[in-house]
C-alpha cells in the first residue's frame, strides 16, 4: 500500500484540526506518512499554533505521521499525492470588506455570492493558478482538492486554464443530505439526493429514501421548521406555496436570490449594529477564542468549540473524497466538476455542482436523466453567465469583462451600481489584484 | 392573381388608419378585395368611427376595396387570407392598471415587461387561442400576423398550443434599423443588423453597412446622443463603458433590465405626478384627441397626429410582411418564431425574435453562425424561463405556475413580493382571467 | 427484509439453471421467497424438465424457495418484484431462419445484428409490450430486467412505449471486462472500462487498471492473441494498424461491421456445410444434449456442459444487477438505458449501452466526460438510425418504415436487396408478425 | 461602383468559357475590370488556348475587360476581389486512376465519393491551403468561391484551417431545382427546395411550388421517368416504394449509397469495356475535341459542345453567387458552409450543404425548422465522420487517420479492404501527397 503525502495549503486556518481529525479517523484506509501544513508569512503565528496542536493530536492517536509546517509551498508540494487548498487571500479582513462594501448600494454583501464573492474570486484565482504551476512542476500526478471559496469559480479556473487533476468541494451538499437524514430519522446512507446546480446554488431535484421519492415529505418538514441550513446563513423561513409549487429542495444560499430584499435588510442591520457586525466580524471573535484554546498544551483533540465556526462536515467531505480516490471506491459524492452536457444550456467547459462517481480516475458526473426544470434553469444560467465572465476577469484582469460580469449578476440592480461596485472593489482590493495592473 | 381578404381583429384601435394606409400604399403588390375590421361590443363606437375613416381613405385612394365593420368575429374570419391581431383585452384601462400595480412594491410597471406584461399575457392568451379555434374552423389556411403584446408570449402560446400558421411581429427591430440608418445617414436597405433575442429583449449582435462591420461606430453615435428609442420608453442614456465592453446594440427595452433602479424611479415619479401619469394614462389623452379627429368627415388620410401615439413603422412592418408572404419574396424580416436551436440553450419549441426569411412558407430563421455572447445569454435564458412558465400559466390558469413565473422574473426581487404581486394581479384582472376559475 | 418474488419469462430456456444458480449463490443478499418460471404452450415440456432440475437445485441448497412452473403469465406476474425476460419468439427454429435468409443475398445472417436481428426485433417487441401491459396491471412496481435479444431494441421499445421500470441487459460488457482482467492477470474489481455505444456495438473507450490507463496494453494483448470474444462469434483477428489507430477496444460484434466480407463468407461456408450449419443449428444440438442431461433425477446442480451453450456471465450480470437494485448498492454496471444526452448526436429518448450507477432508483448513466470519438460516431449513428426505425416498425407494423429501416442498415448493400430481404422476412415470419396485418 | 478583379485558378480548364460567358452575361451587375486565368506549368498549353478564346469572347461582347493568363498565381491574386478555384491536381489522369483503383476490390470508383474522392481530397487540400496562404497575404479581403471537388471537404479544410472568407459551391442543387422546375413546367423562381445534407449527399427535404408542398408530385414524376440527374452519373431508376416511404428527393449521387451493388457493377463493366472506360476516360475524349474547337480563331462564343462535358449551370451558380455577394442581394443559394447547429448531431465546425442567404457578409444558413429525418441522419452522420477524418488526414498526412477515414466510409466493406485501398492510393498518388512524407 503506497504511503501518502498530503499537503494542506492555508494550513494555519482554524479549520485545520477538523481535517487532521478526519485523517486520523480514516488512517486504516488512508496510509498517510506525511502531512505538510503550508501558509504564508502573514499567517506564520497561526500556523505555528495549529501545527503544534496537530502534532499533539497525532501523538495522542499513537500514529507515526510526519507533520511539517512550512512557508515554503513549492518545497512542501514536492511529490505530494493530495493537495488540499483552504487558504483565504487577504484573510478575514478582506472577507469583512467583501461583506460590507456592497451594502452601501443595498446590494448583498456576502463572502461567496454577489459582488463580495466576485471580489474573493478576483483575489483567489491568480494565487490558485500559481499553486497549479507549482503542482505541474513538482507533483504533476497529485490530486488537487479545492475547498477555497468561491469553490465553483476557483475550480472552473483550474479546469479551464490548467491540466491539473482537480475536484472542487463544498460542504453544502453533504450538510443538506445529513440534515435530511436527521429530519427523516433515517440513516444517512439510505438517503439519496439528486443534486444539480452550481456551487452555493445547488438544488436537490429529488430526495429519495431508498426507492421512495420523499421530496414532498422533506419539503413539508422544512416548512414545519426542520433545519436545513448552514451556520453562516440567516435561517429565513421558506414560503410554503413557493416551495410546494417548485417541488425541489433549495440550498441555504438560494435565499440570497429568492428573498433578496429581506436578506440584504438583515445584513445591513447586522452591519450597522456594533454588537453584531457582518459574519466575518463575528467569525473573527470566534477565531480569536479558538486560537487561544489551540495554544493550550493540554489540548490534543479537536475542541468542541470549533463547531461554532461553521464548516460542519468539512473534514468528512474532504477526507472521504480523498479516500474514494485513493481506494478507487466508485462512490457517489457531490462535487464541482466540468459540466460536459449534464445541465443542458450551460457551457460544456463550465463547472457545475452535481453527483459524481469518485474513483481512482477522479470525478465522473451522473446523468440527470432529463433536463433540470425550467423553473430554475433561468437562474442557473444567469449566474453561470456571470461566473464565466468572472473567471475570465480573474485570470485576465480585464476591467471591461469585470463590468460585464457584475452587470450580469442577478443581484446587481443596474449598470450604474455595477460600476460603483467595481470602482470600490478595485480600490479596496488593490494590493491583491496584480492582474489588473492598477497603479 | 388571387384576390385577398384581410381581417383586422381589434379593428377599432386608433392604430387602424396606420395599417389601412399601409394596405393602400401597397395595393399594386397586394390585391386586397375585402378588409374586415372586427371588434367587441365595448369597442363598437370606436370601431364605427375608425371604420368610417377607413372607408373615406379607401375612397380617396380611388380603390375598389370592400370594407366591413363587424362584431361577429367568426363570420368575418370566414375564408380570410390574412388575420392581423392588434386587440387589447381590457383596453387602456387594464394597461393603466398593469403599469401601476407593481409600483407599490417598487417593481417595474410596464405594459409588456415584468409583472404588467405578465398580467397582459394572462388576459390575452386565452382570447388568442379562442381566435385560433375560429381560424382553424373557418379559415385554416390563413396566416395569423400577431401584433398583440406581449407579442413573443402570445406567439409562443399560438405555436405551442395550435397548428395555426402564425408569425409574431413587433416594430422594435424595424425601428432600431431605421434609427441606425438615419444616424449613419445611409439608405435603410444598406443596413443589416444581426438581431437575436426575445421580443422586447432583442440585441443587435452586429450592425453592418454593406460588408462593413459598423457596430462600434453605431455604439459611439448612440453614446453621442443619437436616437435609438421608442416613444413609450424613457430615453435614459446608456453607460459608455458598459456598451463598449458589450459591443452589441441593446433594444430600448433593455433599459428595464440594466437601469432598473432609475427606470422604476422615473415611473413612480410619473405615476405620482397628476399632470403626467403612467404611459397608458398619457396615451388615453392622445387617443381621445385622435378619435375626435377621426370623426371629422373631411379627414380622408391618416392624420399626422397619429405619430404621437407611438407605433412607428407598425404598418410598414405588418404590410411588408404580408406582402413578403403573399408574393413569396424571400425577404429578411425580424419576427417572432420558434427557436429550433437558433439560440443555443433556449428550448427548441420556444419563441425568439430573430432575422428570418419570409416567403410563401412563412418564417425561416437565419443561423446566428455561432452562439450568442455569454454576456447576454444569462439574461435571455432567465427571461425565457419566466416566459415558458408564463405561457403555461396563461393557458392552464395554474396559480402555482403563476407564482413560479413571477418569482423567476429577473425584475421581481423576492418570492414575498412575487406573492403580493400575484394576489394584486389576480384581484385586479379577475374578470379577464376565466382560466383561473377564481370565485 | 422484504421477501422477493421473481418471475422468469421464457423459464423453459436451457439457460435457466444458470440464473437459478445465480439466485442460490446470492441468497444471503437477495431474500427470494418465490421463483416463477413462465413459458408458453409450445415450451411446456422443456419448462417441465428445467423446472424439475431447478427444484432439485433449490433442495440441494437447502433453501426454502417456492418454485412455480406455469403457462399462465399474468397469474405468475401478480405482485412480482423482479421480472426477468429471456424468451425467444419462435424458438431456435426462427433463429435458424434469421441466420439463413440474408445469406442468399450475401448479407450477414445473425441473430441480433443485421436483417436477422431485425426479424427477431419484429417478432419480439409486440410480445414484450404485451408483457408490459400485464406488468402495468398486476405488478406495476416490478423491475423488468430484459435479457431478450436484440436487447437494446427491445429495451428501447419498452422505454418509449410504456412506463414500466426496465433495464436492458447483455453479457457482452461483463464478458469483455472479465476477459480484460484475465489477460492482464489482475482482479476484475480493479479494471474499469469506459463502455459506450449500443447493444452489441459497444466500445471500451478506455481501459483503466486502477488509476492507470492501460488501453494500449490491452490492445497489444488482443493483437497478440489474448481472447476477448463470445462463444457465438467467429474469432477473426483484428488488424493491428486499425486497432492501434483507433485506440479503443471493440466488442466482438464489431467484427460484423469492420470485417463484413470475411464474416459473411465464413457464415455462408458454415451454412452450406451440412456438418456445421448456422449457429442456431449448432446450438440446437447442444440444447438437445443439455435437456437430456437436465432430465437426469440425479442432477441437482448446473451442469458444466451448459457453458458450451454460450451466455457466460449471464447469471452474474442479471443477479448482481437485481441485487444492486434491491440493496441500493450504487454500483456501476453496464446496461441498456435511455441516452438523454450521454452520447451526443444520438436521440435523447433512444437506448444506449453504457456504464450506469445501479441503485434502488434504477440505472443512471455516467457522463462520458466529452464526446465519443468521431472515428466511431458515424457507425453508431448509422446503426441507431436503423434502430429507431426498427422499433417504430416493430410497434406499428408499417411496411414503409420496415423498408426504410432495412435500407438504412449499414450491412444492407442496396434498396433492392433491402426489398428482397423484407419480402423474405415477412413471408418467413408471417405467423409471428400480427402487427403487419399480412394476409 | 467599385471595379472588380476576378482570379480563376485552374484557368486552363475546358470549363473556363462557361464562366467567362457567365461574367459577360452579368456585366451590368458585376463591373469586372480584370480577369486573371491562372494555371500551372503542366497546363500551360491549354491555358493559352482557353485564354485566347476568352479574349475573343470578351471582344465579341464589346467589353473593356483586361484578360490576363499567367502561371504566377501569387502575382495574379494581388488585390483580387473574387477568387474562383476550379483546378484539378493531377488532371484527368489522376481522376481516371481514382475511378479505377477501387474497382479491383469491387468498391465504388468515383471522382468525389468513396475512395476516389478521398484520394482527390488528399491531393487537393494541401494545394488549396497553399492558395489560402497567398490570399491571406496578397488579397485578404477577397472571397474564395471554391468549385474544386470534393467541394465539401475542400471547403471544410479552408474553413477549419484558415480564416479566408470562403464559400463552397456545387452545381448539384441548382441542377436539381432546375430539373424540378422543368418537370413541373413552372418557372424556376417559383420552386423552393429545402436542401440539407452534405456535398454530393444533399437531400431535398421538401419541394414547394410557392406555398404548395409538391414533394409527392415530384417523387411521382421522378418515378415516371422525369429526369433529375447529372451527366456523369448513371441514371438508374429509383425504387418507388423506397422513395415514397422516404418522402424526400435524393440527389443523383445518393445512388452510390442506395444502389451500391448495381452502380459498382455498371462501373466495372464500363471500365472493362475498352470502347467505354471510366467517366474520366470518356471525358478525356470530349476534352480533346473541345480544345480542338477552342483553337479555332473564328470561335468567339462558348461552343454548344461544351454541354456534353457536364457541369451544367456551373457558371450560373458561380456568377450569380458572386453577384449576390457583390450586390448584397440577400438571395437564397444552396452552398457549402459551416454547420453551426443547422443539422443536429453533425459537428458545429463541419461543412454542410444547405440553403443560405448570400449577401455582402457571405453565407448564412437557414434553419431547417426541426431536425433532418432519422431516415437519413445515419447516412449523413456516417459520411460526415469519414469527412472529418479525411480532412484531418489531408492536412496532416497521417496514415493512421487515413486508415480510420477509409474504414469509416460506408462504401468500404472492411478494414482489410480499407488497408488495401490505402496502400494502392498512396502508391498511385505518391507524387501529389507531400504531406505523407512517403519515401
């Protein structure tokens, strides 16, 4: 059994104990020999804290895994088998800005959706393509498991502009499936959701409990108050008439598109409330507490408090995906990969989020057996148009494309607002956008 | 040369002198023997006034055309060769309501676009299918030239639910081409615009002067203040950066989608200004003056004042289309017909607005030679999703589909607003919506 | 654990001990309570012999499974969970004729491919649709596992003209995969073949050993004499230049299209050799011997001699498929199901043979991740055109479509020959073709 | 009115008087100032004879057109407006070989279809791409009107591998339409045929006389003996049952696919008959007589005898196409251009033969309004697969692709025969196939 080298880029993240725990739990099926946690100069201190905790966790588990913490990415990548990316360009500071700058125009301020997500994509994609260049040179056969948001856009950039073997991952689908299993009180394994859409815009076309279509039942439970949500998204109630008419399960992020008015209102309120702040600002506090905890030399397991941070099932999703590849499991996971005709009317070379078989050869999407309903095609196609333009903008640093991308986004109310947003975005993120050659 | 019988449904419209003039001008190529102007009881007086004027116009032209005015539609349709529909269910009263009810929610109030256009489609489509039933029985070989708005939706209903030979017409494309010819100071015939999109959402992909691509030149003229607009749409200036980045010519109605904020603001102001009112309210005054004029027994030509009413080139578009069919001209007109793969990612059996060859066999679209740009695909696909749902709603009177249609519309900001809009719409239009079986 | 009722139509087949053995081997995962073997009057004797053997096999296994033999199909189907079809309309007599009548015109005489397969489809499809009518009425939730040839055509008829849950099965893909595993001397489970095409015209696009593309290696082994073939097909050597240029693995039946001249020549020789005869004629002798064996009251296992009959892996394919459905295994099997865009340029509602996930919900095809190579698209599309026409002919009994079907078949050299073949076919099969209303 | 320079490559052809006559007839709409006839060293004598005749024809017409004969292609192309290609690499000698070498294997020997057409494509395409290189450099705005066979393949090569403005032309569609007009005794202008398919494999989906579908009537006339054929194709009768079932009008070349057996038989007979020979051999005799005639200093018009040569309507097709471009006529012509989704299931970047609007901007295909019938899709897709491979082979000189191309051709009975054909082809044409780097 080939021993594995795993590299985590953005290793200083507060999430790292999550993924370390995941590796330790599955060590019997994943013979990991080395884990390298990579971060940048600015993250050195956090990396050091997290790295020490990781070492204590490995020791506690009685395993012989070499743990390396380093700022030398290229060196770390050498001969890697799996590369997990979970970095955040500009850190929580940049995220906080992403969440705030659109609010001025009464436009959604969110980390991955809308103008904030666009800003994040522009900052992230060049760094990701740089990582890919390293991979190409020092570990060309490695699998890149991308967890960095906006995951769909970042994965699309990798798959369009490089030939690295890459799968984009997000914990939304597994979260939804877990929540559905919980609300129906049945084992997770017996639930099958026909997921289809884009990252953070994925639908459960149908929910099955074994051979029984339980979609309607799930909708009723949802309307009755059953939870199907993420930590970071306001749990606004879905309208019953709408959900019943639609007959599909929305992901939590769909609220941004179907309840735009209220979601923006809530955000503005929170942002203006100095006791609350935006999500990033709340997270900053959580992070601070977490890192204090991590420092404790007694701590040698993932602390309970990490759950507050969000990102549930993150390690389950990532480590089980890695295991499915390594062990040629031919298992179904919901990931981000090339469309190639699965959703009709979306470009073949664009990334979608859908059910795939995962095996040694990577991700192979399952047929939707008929097209997505027209009820949601328009939204998906509109957002995909934005995404295609956003990826191109991020790679080429073209201001014209940037304007078209923003003006095409369903949440941006006019070209005038798009221009203002773009001006603000470029000014705020200047230091992270070398591709624009701003002076 | 076969003599022709033409039937105009909605014959009492103030536009009728326009089309009568058109027929008279082209009598050498269109041997019309009979014109039947049909209207309903409520329009009897206007029909009588317009009919008399039409008779005087024919007499003045020294032609031997039988003019019939009648409330008996079925009788009028018997053995018709061409049926032109230009009726308005509920009249200008209903239109005024369409324009007002969405404003309450800060949503566009417009005759053909947004919730107002949806209301109009719901009122109109059942009547149109009823007309088609008559046509099927008493003049199955007739050509139905539909001018009734929303023209794309109404035409889609006819082509999906009947086998009547139907072409949907709108004066926007001819208007744009005429304006372009004027701004470039070249003959209309030398201009070729690659039109593609949906009714009231049509793009000029490229503008050619003979073999020269003059798209950029036209964009600059537009930005310099050259007119490319309709009477009924606020002439807000396009943003130069946006238009240059896009590289295509928008139709006037695109403002509703790209300048939504300002367009709605202007509408609300006008609606609240008791000296102004909505467009329908302004038109009502114009109409009143027109009918006074029409009554004058001296008047035997189309009066100049009709131009204020809007609808420029309406008769040119309609009569030249009829002549192209009758004379097997194989001429290019921009009309509404089935997509059948011309715009990729839009359903085959949906109606688009595009350049077609018009001949004895009807309308045959021209290839776009490559796909529409991704920059506008999203918007077109989003609006088309709404349209497909709207047509289904109009035919079936299904409240669930109605909610999905409104919630899918890019100009409706949330499901909550969609529900409110739907409630208002159904209440206001109750008497015209038998298909909903409202009590 | 729900107890299962399984019905085998064509239960008197010599293959039945094969499938019985399969059920017995997997009894721990498939809790079968009843097996009904159904046949028609003409097969009564064989049914009785096979039935007794099956009973002895069950007894030997010490299992409490009720075995019913019956001529009353409808009664047998009542509340069935799985229906396996393996019948042969007209028996081996009809097959022998299918194999002989085209030879007169130097055209391939084969059970499933070419005019012989067409004849078989015309005889079989009406009976299959009749079975579906029964299923619809007495066991609408049952899964129909179709093994009756031509499996692709029969399955297409079921999926186009009924709403029965049906999967078409063939032992060619499993046979190919087993042979590949054997030639590479690796476990079957580690081999993954990207199958795509039509039934008896399926390609291995790529062969993988875990994460290694071994397609070229397999091609070289094949050219070196490694076996990849079926009992019933002449093992003519593939041309090395051709196979290397193509870079894909053909199925044994591809020889009929790429070595047409020699295959027909061999068939004619065999048919004219009174010591040999066509495949059906050879099989008849084997069958006779088999049934003699089956009669022996001592025999209580599947006899070795059955292997000569062909149909290797038949029971593996069928029973493991049933288990994957019953146990919601989400396992990959290669089956016949609707295309729905998997192979581009083949109609969505047509049946293809491809890798599918099999679970409680049936068969869901895997994306080919890009299109099939142009090198084989033409052949697949040509045969599919024939198949679409063949299915329509079989259902409607339309002689015009029949002629078009035959004339479209790549193996039929001209319309004149197609007409002669059609005349012969209709005369020979008259009694089995009620849909044609021949007198 | 811009004066035009026209260049005819292959100017020494016996057809040249045809096209000269065409230019002279349309001089009022095509202000030609210069005609350059270009040929190669081997054709110098013929060029000189034809050039002198052309000069006499111009003089007779009293026109002031400069006629240049030259072997310097590049010089001639300088600033050309239209380039017409009608050359034949290897001359009639090579064609005679194309017609003979497949007969040895009982395979069709024909100039444009089957292995002969493949050989011609391999000889021609490199020369054509070379011409395109010149055009790109010395007259990049010129229109290339390609008449060189196989016209579809050659045009596909130009449109795939260069960005020259090119339209492929063939006289088959105009010939069919003229024949149909004649058989119905109606003006050509009143006939409209919905042409769709590939070059020399084009169907008349429907025939219209004005607004009347006369397809059935035309089929009956055809079956009654009305002529719809080309000089160079044996006029074998179509089968009535087949044609009625099909309901479409085949082109003369379809006989090679639907009557393969008899067509090959006739060819073999002719080839073996020393008084007859293949078509090229017959043509050689005609050519000889023609050039004798051309030499006569008295001759100053196109001689009647040229008609025997075939190529009817060639000049009509070419010159009217040029005029439609030059005069921005927006007229319908049937030409070879990129598919772009017109025939579904054929690659977008492949060339089809279909009705197009011809104007200053070139050729824009008309929608087929629904797909081609499945009855003919298979054949078209099979031949297109061959064509795609053939074009790639011709450009790259790849022997593997060459084998795949031939083995994919519906008229080649086996891989073995394909290999033999390829060996012969390469040997026979060695001097004309530099791209293969044969030694």
